[in-house]
């Protein structure tokens, strides 16, 4: 038993020294290289975190801009539809006034005094004093599905 305890007393420190030499001990150059490498990784990580924060801020800014542009698009689409409706009403009024003028002219030219309505032929160009008749075209635009709301 004595020899066994002596072996333990001598072998244990030798095994520890061997383990330290083989596995845990490093030279000062290796340690310094590892410190430099670790510091470089930490610096790169900090740069990437800053870049990520910058990109997140840019995403927030762009989302706000998207919301503003969509609201502006809805407003402009509403204004455009209102303007088209106003043009349609104006052209209807112009058409009504032109019909009254034609009736008045026909009444003035008719010998019996009875007004003879003169229907406008389709495809006939208006006289130089009459505005072009785009009422049907505008009504078609106003009735089309893409003109009633944002895309």
C-alpha cells in the first residue's frame, strides 16, 4: 500500500504538469495573437451592430415615407376623380347650352316659328366656336374601375 500512495503522490503532479504543457499552456505570442483576434472580432461586431441600427432607422423612415405617399396618392386620386366629375358636369352643361343655341337658331330660321331640333351627328367635328365633345370619353374614364380608387 505504501508504494501505491507514493505513486499517487508522484504521478498526480506529473500528470497535471503534462496536461498543462500539452493542453493549456500557450506561448505569449499565441496569447497576444488571440487577444488581437478577439479585439478585431469585437470591433467588427460593434461596427455591424451600428450598421444594423442604421438600417433599422432607415427602414422606419422608409415605412413612414410609404405611409405618407400612400395617403398623398389617395388624396390625389380623390381630387382627380372630383375634377373628372366636374369636367363631366361642365361638358354636360356645355352640351345643354349648345342644344339650346341650336334650337334658338333653328327657331329663328324656321318660317313657321316652330323650333326644329337638330340632332348632332356622331363623328362630325364641332364648329370652330364649339368645344370638342369629350363627354362620352370622360364618362367612360370616370366609370372605369382603375379610375375609382388607388392601384
